[in-house]
C-alpha cells in the first residue's frame, strides 16, 4: 500500500506560508511582470545588503508591462541606489541617539516606541531600515525584559507604540506575551501598532490576530502604511474591515515618493481609497534622508504645493499632515 504524503499545494495557505513564498529574486519579479528586459537596470546583488522581498499577493497588484508601476518602484532594487548623494546619510533620523533601552526609542513625550522585531514582509527601498542595525536593536529575541522595565519605570509613558520592522511579523503568541507583560503596567492607556502587513500580506489578519486585538485591555490604534491607492485591493479592504470590527482605529501613514505618489491626483485617490476602506490619512512623511534613497526625494517646496492643492480639493480630514522627522525635535515637524 502506498501512503500518499500531503502535497505542498494541499497545505493551508497560512500567512506564514505566504511569507515564506515571497519573491526574493528581482529577475523573477521582472519576468512575472513581462519586464525581463529591465534586468540591466537592477542594483547588482553584491551592492545590496538589503535584498528584494515582496509577497506574491502584493506583486499581483502591479501592472504588467509597466516599468513605472508605483508598487514596483517601491520594492525594486535599482542601480540608482548606489549613488552617493550629499545629505543622505546612514542614520538620518537620529534613532541611535534616541535609544534609551534595548529596543526602546523614547523621543516624544508620553510615547515610547518599542522595536518589537526587525523583520518585515516587504523590503521598501526608501526605508531607513536598510541601514539601521535592527538585528542588534530588536527587543524581540527574549530581550523584552529591559524594554518593559524601562516603560514600567517611567510613569509619563501613556502610549506604547509597537514598531519595527513590522510588529505583526511576530507570531501572535509572541504578541500576546508582550501585551500581557505591558498589561501589568498601570500608566499605559493606549496601544499603537505601526504595521504594513495588512497592506502587503492581508492574510496576516487571521482569527488569532483578531482574538488578540479583541482581548487587549486598552483601545488600539493601528497605523497602516500605504503610499498609493493601487495597494488597496479587495483583500486589503476585507482585512481592514475585520480589524475595525475587532475594535481598532485605523490610520495610515505614507511617504512622499518621487514618481510614485508625488502628484495631487494620486494623493487624492489614495485618501479617497483609504477612507472608503475605513482608514483615515494621518501622516505624509517627507523622506528620511538615508543613503541610497535620494532618487525618491521630493523637495519641500513641491511637497508644500502638493499639500496646498490637496487642501483645495479634499475634505480637511482627508488631507494628511505633511511632516519631516528632524533629529532632536520634540515631535514630527509639520512643513
Ligand atoms: C513617529 C514617532 C512617534 C509617534 O509620533 P506621533 O506624532 O505621535 O505619531 C513616537 N516615537 C518615535 C520614536 C517616532 O519616531
Ligand atoms: S514595511 Fe515599513 S519598516 Fe518595513 S521596509 Fe517597509 S517601510 Fe521599512
């Protein structure tokens, strides 16, 4: 008798499995999009300590045959990244100086940001994470004790921000462990979660995650990260609806990116799509000036014009706050 071993295709498509199946070869991504002829414009693999990573479901939202697709340009390692440009440095936002304990950044009053993990489901080319030594800064590797001790000792901290990396890349059991420890601290009033996972891998919003959210002892704000309306398809809208049904408030932060979302129609479409998904626009960030990202930069004058044009067209609550992070400032700086 032959006992059939289960075929990989019959395993449930859990988010962990979809994570492992992400595209990591830039040539494969180009081939999938009928853009194989662009292989010569890629960043040589040896120049990148920050490889391509994109979940297949996110890649499926890219337009085939379009070299300027706004989702593709966010993830494709391009030769332009190796240009050295004055003013674009490795630790552009002063994170190293703000580190107060293992995995905790305490820059702003009342809020402590916990680097819950260094992992992300997607590697965004414009991200400061490409240089930040998160491998060492991660509070996740059973080193939460120091981080939690710091938060417990400072009664001025009312809000804990789970960030990273992407905190939802942790197993839900780890998140439960973390918030159980935080729940014992009486001065915490709010939890915030900074995550791109419901956008790039909406399958992450599974029953276990929703059960965790429902059981939290504080109101939770989830700050998503989408830069273009095309990122938000039906699967993302569905994930957002479930997050809201679990009691979370949903906000979005975007980064202003040249050739990706630096025009008023694109930004207006993004705000409209977010709102119809139950998400309010929160921040539009001026790019952190980190090495390898200069080709994404939009100058402040143009950024200000875009926001003024948006204000002229949209309801006030659909206009994100244009901000820049300046090292040493007590809050994000409005522009
Ligand atoms: C952005 C950020 C926050 C949150 O700032 P808000 O203006 O409240 O969104 C908190 N801590 C750090 C270190 C940050 O970078
Ligand atoms: S998901 Fe966020 S933290 Fe991760 S690479 Fe993208 S921008 Fe950076």
